[in-house]
C-alpha cells in the first residue's frame, strides 16, 4: 500500500513559497535605505511580512514531514496486522501454510489430506472423498499422517483407503499402479493380531487407530466413522 500524497500541505507550501518570493522581491525593491517615494513604514511592513511568511512556511514544512511519517507508520501497522491475521488463520484455510493443497486439504509430507468429522460407512466415505476431487487416504508416509491428523485433532478410529474386497485376505491400498494393481499394505503397518477378520467374513475395510501402534486394523465396512480424504489433483 503506497502512502497518500499530502495534497493540502503541498499546495499551501507552493503558495507560501511564491508569496515569500514576492515579499522578498518587494523588500529588495523597497530596501532598508530611504529611496525616493518609499517610506520607512513601507520597508518595515515588507520586512515583517517576509518574516511572517517564512515562519508559516517552516510550520507547513514541519506538518508535511509529520504527515509523511504518520502515513509510513500507518502502512507499517496495516502490514503487521495483515501478517498477524495470516498467521492466525486456520491451516485448513491456508491450504497447509503456503502449500499447493487447496482448502480444506492440508499438506503432510508433500501430500494433501483432509479429515472429515462426518461419520459414514466406508463406501459412502469414499464417495464423499471422490466428490472433493480425491479419494480415501493412501498415504506414502503413514506415521506422518497419523501424527498430523489423528494426534492433533482426530478421533480414535478413522477410515483410510485400504481394503481386501477384491481378494479376500489380500489387503491393498485403493490407489492404482501403472499396471492396474494396488499397493500391498506392508505387514509392519498392522496393529498387533491384525487383520483378524474378527466379524467372520465382514471386515473388509481399513481403519487407522489413534491409540494403537502400529495403527492399521480391519473393520466392518458398515461402521459409521470419520475418515481422511486425500487430494488427487
């Protein structure tokens, strides 16, 4: 934001400068010595007017300088308030603080995620994420996602993008590789004794748990849980 020109003091300054020049010329013409047709009163009057105008000019110059300093100070205050407002803005509205993630997604290890507190079954949650331009989360860095999303603000269990629906017992992320296959979920990401298919043939969807390490477990796809979406771009 640029400073506003001080129009009124500037015009006054110009007029006073012209007036001083005219008064000074009159002083020189009148002189301090008696000349034909010039009285001592006229010389004194010209000198007094000259001094008065110089004093006025000095005051206007001081006012103009003060206004300039005030304008700069106001600009500094406004800039500081804008920066403070940006810093206090929620990360979900900042897009991860300068990242390439569109709101409401936030950046975690160069990937974009959004935790939805809406509770839905797994398939409905996936449909929800697809409507946001993404899919259920298939993080490259599982523990970074757990730390950022769950340990900061998440529920105990959330849906993420893993399933064995395509092949019983073969758990994979729902992201597709170039050959059309899906990335197998590493064994060291499973919670103790997981996956256990604890409800018979009904636990085909993947949850990430907050208070268990490692965090992944199988669960019934019909549970109503919060979920993490990942932006695909």
